[in-house]
């Protein structure tokens, strides 16, 4: 049953990853070529091209992610790529959790900060305009992710090296390569089925989990269009 779920999870993840990767490919050139004059005056733009486009996690999936991580009052939650802040804000509202959202897009940082004020949780949460790959997350006890398979893989060594044993990591839709989840759940969203996985940082990290190069190479090969696919 578990293996079957994982197979479904992997298939769905690859499908969704290709979907999101496609969006990213469209978004990247836009980011790089849109002249500043095309933006409303004063509109802040990211200092770095985002590694993945903004797609919010449906609330029912947010709730499942927090339930699976068993988030509580004493946790310190980091959402890497926090969008409008919904995961961090929901954890603070429902469980009193202290949280930090790391987000590259200043517009989303502003929106998340406003949303936190509206939800009256500003005393427990903060949103920082930062690159998630340059952020110190060592104080986290829970990390939430809705990124891409490649980004999860690139993050894996940092998560395993810097987080304390017992830290829970919950990822929406995308897995951690050969690092197998403790639990996988499927959630019916408004438009499709979502997959949530839970990983727990072990006391002793198997060395093979720290090397992601061959898995990254495999992913890149999977995502490279074949000659037949091009017109
Ligand atoms: C798929 S969205 C997920 C948003 C939110 N976590 C949720 O689940 O609703 C990914 C977010 O990551 C942000 N992002 C992309 N690259 C980033 C980077 N290098 N550092 C921080 N945030 C980044 C995007 O701007 C986007 O808001």
C-alpha cells in the first residue's frame, strides 16, 4: 500500500513538476526582459529571478501539512518560499506557532505582512525578503516547502546538515529523491489531488543522502525535451 502510494506520489510529482517547471520557464524570460518602465512606478521587483513561480497551496492542503508536522505552540516554523504567508499565518492562528516566511518577491513579502496584520498574528510571525538558499534555518523545528523536485534536492544537504535531529519537513507535491518520507498523504483540493510528504531529520544522517549530484543529473535528463518533442 505504502509503495503504491509512493509510486502514485512520484508520478503525480513528476507531472506537477513538469507543469510548474513549464510555468517557470515562461516566467523566467519575462522577469529578465520586462523593462522597469512596464511596472507601475514604485513596484518592487525581486533582486534575483525566483527559482519557482508563485502558486499558492490550497487551504485544505495547508491544514494537512500542519497536521502531519504536528505543529505546536513551541515549534519554530520556516516556510521556504512563503508566497502570501498562508502556511506561517495559519500555524500561528491555529496553534500559536512562531514562524518565519522566506520569500524572494518583495510584493509577496508585503502582502504576507499585511495578511499577518489582518489575522492579528504579527507578534508571532515575520516575512523576510531573502533567497531561501542563503538563509540560516538552523533554529527551525518545522520546515514547509512547496517548490520543485530540483529545488528540494538542492536543499536536501543543507536541511540534513543544519537542522536538528527530529526536525520535521513537510513538502507539498514534491519529494526528496532517495530520502524516503515517513508518511505520505493524498489530499483532495478544489481542482486536483495534492500529495503531502513528511520527513524527519535523523540522528545519524546516511552519507549518501548528502550527495545529490547524480539525482540532479537524472532529473535534468528527465526534464530535457527530446528532439522528437521539438517542432
Ligand atoms: C509555489 S510558491 C509556494 C508559496 C507558499 N509556500 C504556499 O505554499 O502557498 C513558491 C514561492 O517561492 C518563492 N521563491 C522562488 N524562488 C525563491 C528563492 N530563491 N528564495 C525565496 N523564495 C523564492 C516564489 O516567489 C513563490 O512565492
